[in-house]
């Protein structure tokens, strides 16, 4: 069945608030679409309502195809809570399609992880840790979960955060997140034991910056940190510079605070 724009809001966007919806953009002239369509219908029937399939004929509804930037077909977009969470271009054999669905369909764990990422970005690490710690305890081999949990714990329990990332293999796809934890947890441990830091007039100001960051007062912490870097770009053996960079990556490079402080940071360290 195809759907026009008047039904798309109800049949896809609204419905995806309750059940994931896979939209198959296809056309009658498309050979690969004819191969993919029956497989999708079979898998949707097997799912017993875990997810729904909606088929949209791009020839009949070019405006809808343009709205979702469909440049080639077949194209499948997985909607959850009103937004696209995964996309598949081209036709896959059934075994690979099953794998793709298994990897991308939302689960309670994935939803908790997504919520935790939002909390971290908003500066609510304790709430993120409450969500993640039970999951990480139950699934100790899930490295993505371990790194995310470590990012939530590093502000209040830096040693526990470092322990979580210790088993991560060097080739892990989550190694960049682990590097954030490694940098910030080590620095926050220094704020707990200040004698690890150089004996310098800048040390109290740097400790203040670290303590602000530990409290997730990111704007105040970055302001104080960049003031230290303006005085001495390589303070604490480069730790201060690494901490600022790690905070930007923790928040996300497009976070308003990362964008606000990236230029002053660059000017401070590139002297």
C-alpha cells in the first residue's frame, strides 16, 4: 500500500511514537525494489507488531520523496519517535537485512543510552549514570555501553570510570570516547590530589577550573581553564590543553559552548 502526504503524519510520524516504522521508498519500474519489497513484507509479518512497514511509491508521491531527500531507490528509513534513526540504501539479501534490523531497531537499552547521551550533553551526568550503571553491570562485554557509562561516572567517580574503559581493545570503535574518559578522569583525579600538579601560581586557578568542570559548570570551567592557558599553554605538561579539548568532544563540537570557546582556546594554545 502507498500513502499520500495527508496520511504520512498519522501512519508514520505519529505511529512511530508508539512503534518503530520502516518506510520503504520504491517505484514500480525499479528492479531491486521488486526484490526487496517481498522480503520486507515477510519480515514485518514475522515481527508480530514489533515494527511496522509503510511503502511509499516515489513516482506517485515525488514531494514526499524530495522531503526525505530520496536520491536513489530502494531506500528504507527507520522512524522512531517521529524522527529517522537509521537508513538503508539499496537492496540487501534477507540475512543481511535481518542483521540490519537487529542492529537498528530500538530496544530499551538503546533508548536508555540515547537518553543518557542527551543528559550528558545537558550537564546531568549523575542522572545518566543512574540510567546506565545497571545496564553496564548486566552487560560487561558491551564496550559502547561501558564507555558511555564511564563518561557519566568520570565527574564523580573518576577511578571507577577508568576501570570501566580498561578492558577496551585498542582497535575498538569506541576508543575516541575512551580517550575522553582517560583525559578527564585523570585530570579530575589530579583535582582530588593537587600535589600531582606542578607547584605554580597557576595551580589554584587550574584547580578551580577542574572543580567547575567536575560540577558540570562547563561555561565557568572553560572560562577559567582558558584563562590558565592564556598564561601558560603547556600548563601541567599539556594536561590543561588536553582537558579543554576533551570537554569539547564530550559536549560535541557543535554544542553551543564548544562553538563559543573553540576560538579563544585556539588563540590561547597556538601562540
